[in-house]
């Protein structure tokens, strides 16, 4: 059977997915909006063959943990669709550290979905690929289409999918990713989603989301950066409000997370406009216009506690590449 390799970007959500309507199917409580990231990517090669077991190699090492089980479950979904029972050899590499609040599961499961579907001989539409990617990890649905992406919440498997509403070149905003720790976080997003409903603020959050999503898309349409940024920042803090008030509380921030946010706000007061957003981790994503990206990157690199800064622009979604990992 053919071997296939896919490259997929991570993405940063402007309207976040936090809380599931259906755990088995990864159906979200609400729709979300994101942008694909140019320098935080996963590359994955899959080949189906006669081996007795699936073999998964991550950054050159055999994977055996919980992550292995998640990969095998996802391969099972692909095998079922393709009507095959062959085991797979999978190799995968990231261009960034694992579990620090960059949605590594988004790029990881998007790349695995496309590579495995292609190696299994399936020819799926973009929508079908995003539905399949979603089953691996919700946010992976948004790493399949290009550029600026909306994930429609839907009510069942087939209608919860992501699509591109603007190509990457539509607007040259940047995500300056400011990492403050390279340690793996203690509570993964799978557990986190399950805790969302324990927050007394969750229902209020969910009630406000549809109108917020419309306002965000309107600001994107107008390319109104100040309105757009203000919505993005408030939305991230709203989600973290739910996390902080869950039971048990989820505190993803490190001291340096707050130091970076405060520096961003100070720089903004001084005229260097940018806004923060954070996923389920301590990493701060600083959203700015391209003309300010380099200066922000330089200024934020010198903040105490910052370990790495990576400037990202919007890019295409998952795609097949010719160069295999094995
Ligand atoms: O796809 P998951 O289960 O890793 O959830 C991602 C959740 C957030 O990154 C916090 C928000 C989002 O929409 O990406």
C-alpha cells in the first residue's frame, strides 16, 4: 500500500472551543474561529503494511503512552472508513515543543488524518477530512482548511466541520508566540473540557458566544484591527475565567505568563498595538499587525522568564508533501 506524508499547521483560536456537547464524537458546545500558524507545524508519514501492531515514532522515539492509544484509535477510524485491517507505521515530528499551550494536538491530528486517509487510499473532501480530524482532537478540524477558519459546531458527526472563510493572504496579521515554559502541562485539554461545566460562569460564557463570533467575523471583514484584537483578548480571558473557576480550578498560567501580558498592555498604551490570547497552557500568543511583529518579538524576547519567541503568519491548512520521514 502507498506511503503518504502530510504537513499540517497548528492554529490559534480567536473564538475558543472549551467544553464538549458530546465527548465521544468531540462535538463542541459552540462554534469557534481560528488562524493557521506558519511556523508551528507537524509532519507525519503513514504506511499501512503487514506488521502485527501499529508502530508510532515521535521525534525519533517509539511512543507507548496514552498518546499511542489516541493515535491507534484514530487509525482505527481510518481503517474502518477504508475497509482495511492492516497495521500502520507512523512517524511524526513537530517543529515546536509539546504540551505548552500551542495546540500541538491540532497540527498532530490534522497531519495524521490527511496522511493516514491518503495512505489508506481514501479520497475525502476537505469537509470530510475536517470531520475525521475532529474525532482525533477537536481543534484539529480547524487545521485542515486554509488561512482563517470557522468550525461550525453542528449537532451530529457529519455537520460539525471546519471551513475556510478567508485565505491566508486576506489579512497579514501575525501571532507572536511567546513561550515561557517548555515543560509539559499537568492537565491536558481532554480533562479540561470535561471540567468546563463545573464553572459557575460556563453558562454565561456559552450564552454570549454566538454574538461574539458574529462581532469577530464582522471585525475581520472590515479589517478593523482594534475591534478585532479587543474581542480576541476578552474572549481568551473569558475562557480562562471559566478555567480558573472550574472545580478543581485549572490554572494554566506561569508567573511569566502574567509578566508577558502586562508588558503587552504597557506597550499597547505606548502605541505598539497588540492583543493577547492563550490556549490551555502558559504560552502567550500576541496578535499584531505584520508591521509591528519584529519589534514586538524583540521586546518580548527580553522579558524575564521568556524561553522562546516564534513569529507566525497565517498559512494554508494540511497538505500532502513528497518528502517522507522514513
Ligand atoms: O482540541 P483540543 O481538545 O486540544 O482543545 C483545544 C482547546 C483550546 O486550545 C484551549 C481552544 C481552542 O479552540 O483551540
